[in-house]
C-alpha cells in the first residue's frame, strides 16, 4: 500500500500528467471494504506501472461507516465539491440501491460491487460483481435434476434478504418447484432462537434446504442443524455464494458441521496474472499479520481490481464520447476472466459447484450460463454423464445417492405409509377394501382405489403402503377420520371424502379427482291416461273453467236484450266483441304454455323445487349444500346404500335424491336397467379428494399426478371402467331454466286482464240497460200525462154540451 501511495504521489507532483478525479465510497471499517480498497490501490499501481504515460486517476475517498445514508451524502458531496468523473463503490446492496436514485442528479458512471439482481433504473449505475440471480437459476436446475419438487429457503432477516427471496421463489417457479417455507433468521439471533426455527423446519418433512446468509450466520445454522440430526442421510443442503465464496475463511468446526453440503461460488479461471495477484496479496498479508493464516482472496477484491483496470482504460480512450460509452466498449482478460459489460452488468460465464468434504470444498463441476445453462464436469468439455453432468456428490450422511421423497415419509421413523380407509363397501364400484390372499394385506379397489394407486405408483417413492380399515361405530362420521389424520395417527385417508372448507383446516386435500357438485336423480316419466292434465295445476284448471262460464254469462247478458236471434254464433254488440277478443288472447297464451309444458313432461319427469320429498346421501355433507339449491319447503331423509336409493325411488317414497355426482353415476351403473335419470347437476361441492397430514408433500405431488391423469385420459378411462352407466343420462345445470307446471299464480296477470275487460263490459251493459229503462219510464210518464189531459178535455166538452 505504501508503494501504491508513493506512485500516486509521484504522479500528482508531475505537472505533465493529465488527471481525472474519481470518487471512492466504501465502508472502510469493514473487512470487505478494506479488501476492496487494497485491491483498488494495487490495480491503479499495476496499471500505471505498465502504462506510465496514460491519463492518471486521482481518488477522492469517502468512508460510509456502514451506513447507507452516509453513502448517499458522500456521493452528493463528491458531485458538488470535487467534480468527480466517476464513482467506485459501494459494496453493499442497500447502499447501491440508494445510489440508484441518482439518475437525474449525475450523469457519471457509478461502478458498484453489489451482487444484487435488482434492475437498475439508473443507466449510469454499473454492476461489476456477479449477478446473484444467475446462481438462483443454477440452484433451481440442480434441485430439479434430483427430482425434488419442494424446498425450504433460509435467508437473513434483513430488507435485502427478504427481497432476494422473491428472486429465488421466481427461479424455482420456472422449474415448477414449490418453496414450502421461507425462513428468515437474524444475524443477531441467539443459539436458542436458531434451534427453535430449525426444529420447526424439521417437522415440515421437506428435506431440501437452500441457505442464503452471511458466513457467520451460516456457521451457526449448520452447527444447530447438525445437533438436530438434520445433516444426516436423506437431507439436501445447498449453499449460495454468499457463504461459499468465503468457505476457506471458515474455521474447521464450521466446515465439519457443513459436511455433505453443496455450494455455488464465483469462478475465476486460473491464469498467470491471477497467480501473481494472489502471491502479492499473500505477501502483503503476512507482512502485516505474520501470525495469521492467509485465507485467500475475497472475490470482491478481484472484481474491484478488474473494475479499476477497466475504468483506467476507458479514461485514456475518451475523445468525443462519454466515459460511460467507453466503459461499455472495454473488453480485456482480467483477473476474473473475460471482462465485458452488457446492459450495465458484467457478463459471467460459469459458476463453480463445490461439495463440502473433509477440510474444505471439493469441486464437482460447473454451471454454465451459456445457452440456458447446464452442468459440466470441466469447462469447455460438455458432457451428459451420470449425476447430471457433475462429479459424484457425497451428500450428508455419507451417501452418494439420495431419495429425498422417501426420506420425507420417514421423518417420524415410519417405514410404511399408513392409509386409513373409512368405506363400508356400500358403493363397491367407488371404493371397497379387499384382502390379498397371497400376502394377507388389505388393499383398496374400485374407482377411488385405482386412482390412488395409479397416482402414488407414478411418484416412485419406494415406500410400502399399509391400508387400515376404519370401523364405523354408532355416531362416527367421516369427520372422525379427518380428526385421526390431523392427530397424525395415520399418514393419509383415501375414499369418498368430499372436500370442504372446514375439513381443509385440519388436513391437506389433493385436487379433486371427480366431477364437482351434486346431482339430482329421479324416476323417468310414467305416462298415464290423465297426463294431459299435468301441465296445468288444479287451481288453474278451475280458474279457467270459471272464467269460461263467466264469459258466457257476460256475452249472454250483453246480447240477449238486443239480439232476438242470439244463439252464440253472431255478436252484434261491440262490448261482446271486445270481451271475446281479450279472452281469445288469454286462451292463446294458455294453449301455447300448455303445449310447451306437456312436451317437457313427456321427455323427463319434472321435479318441483317446493313441497316434495327428497332423499339425501348420508355419507357426504350434501346437507350443507341442501339449502343452496333452494329445496327448502320439502322434507328429507338420509340414505346410505345404492339399494336404499333404488328402493326409495321405485316405491315412490321419494320423488328425487340429492347426492354427490359420483354416487349418482355409481347408482346408474349398478342399476343400468332401472328407470332412473340424472336430471340436474349443480357445482355446489368441491368433489372428492385424498386427505393427507398438514404440510405433507404428498398432497401436492399427488395433485400433480391427478392433473396429469386427467389430461392424458387415464382418469376418464378409470371412470369408464367402474362407473360407465348403461341408462341414458341427461345432465344440465340447476341454474338453467327448467319447465314447471303452470299454476294460477304465474298466469294471474292474464286472468286479471280478462276479468277487468269482462267486468267493464258488464258494467257498461248494465249502465246502458239502466239508461234504457229510465228512458222508457220517462216516455210512459209523458204518455200518462197526455192521456190525463185528453180525458180532462173530453170531460169539459161534455159539461158544456149539458149546459147548452
């Protein structure tokens, strides 16, 4: 360092040198900051020793003391007071994020050593270190190559740690790998807190762990994991470069606790320049610390060395272009390999994969970023050998092969998967338990059993299954089975379990393997001699007859006074014609509705939603959805066996039965010659699913297999095998319009119009009659007056004649 400062001082005293001021923002109190600064000074000394006539860089250093706000204020101070042309640093992600807001404040390059994958809004913020998102994709590829579908991520409980988790989750999702849980542990956590957190992770049955923490916290995590037995056979531990880059600096106790872990670290190809640089760093280290072991070179120091070289080359080349443009054109072979910036980031070609064995990390291969990535044993020698292109890996517990799926099922020491079967063989084509006479072991057959066996066998867990029948006692229900799974007395339960919200609080269900919802099954139409009366209700028939008679009376009343020849064939009054016209309209509507309803009744028996008797399936919670179907005014009774279904419908004790669609299909398959039909369906339940313990990876993996079986037709083939009905099935949704028997209430508007018209006609006719009678009465009165006066005149004339 003294030689470097002497070189810089000499350059400053020589007035013939052109100078460019460059700011340096580092945490000078941290070990990483000291390493980066030492490598910066070494780089500037080496560069100008080799190029003595080049434009000189003069550093203006600012110490952040580990505080991000100091990094921001230091950058503002450098821009306003020193007029720097570029800034080197900072090394932390948080500080780099603060400088990202400088887009409108300064148009100078900022060379950051942060490994953050966050997209830069500021085009002048250049990322020199390797992007951590690269290794996340590599880790996801490794997990996928070992057929694992679930992982647990352990990150440091910081803002940066939580944000980095989102990038890891995204990388795993691209490989269809589920992050079962993200654990955040603080660097200041006590041993007891780390112990409790790992104990919680141990009970989750996921055996693949990805650790992205600082080296000091990683030491504590692995030490506690070893004590808990989590570094034994069946576990997979993958460590990111945040720890593995500093593997050589960890003590022997930490290395011992990490045995079998696999790590990714930055790769720097061997070269003469890198060898000389490491030798120089070793010499400086022993000069300053003669009694402290040299642990190797920090990758940040190598990136810093190359960054300064790139900056010095760009400063010399500036003519008419900006410094940023020149930096984007710089390309050379540095300590870290080929140096080149693209879109503000350095291009990395490979990451080294190491296996922690013995006293350190043993290289087992590389992850190549080119053409989408892939694992190889050696650079420039692609291969497709066993173990996914890597050397043999020695996993925790000393095994070279691993089956994390099997280990997940053996977390509690179980050697068999204990399955509880609650069925009573009531619907044998859905599910029934049998005993293999050769092995004397129970197994489940029928549609449900075949679906479970096909899905589980496809997973290839290599674990035996023990089926245990559940003895139904008085008052016991399927919820009692769910309770036993929740209490971990059994690993899973298979059978005709309806997926409900309440049950999902205690167990994890797979995707449904049946149709969703319930169906209504009823007898087909029985055509009798009086079926023509069915379309209209009794009150409508009576009302129509009454109105017909009333119409006749009204017409007679209007016509009989003026039409002496009235025989019902020719109407003379306009009132009569008006009443008949309205009645013809009513009759037209009635006949049209009657015809439509009768046609429907002749096709299939219509089930009214009110005032009818309904049977409910007694094993599943269809009563929950009973009211949702608006069947609220009838009376119901629970049925359990298909024989009960058939007897209830045949004898007429029930008009219809509401049940899960699978039960209805089973009934129609078993009684294919009977006169039953599925007349309606409603998606009011979630169908049947298999139940597993909370947190069990089997629920998710079985769901994946069920989805595949549905897609490739296997599920449909199994359904046809066990549940293909011979009788005709007519399915429609309850919400769609369905024909109903016509009643007076629905057509009361028609009769209101007709009644009002007849009443008005009758009223007008009566008024006319009254007026007519009143007019006749007046005429009679006048006639009487005339006659009276005539008689008086005649009498007077007689008196005169007598006098004379």
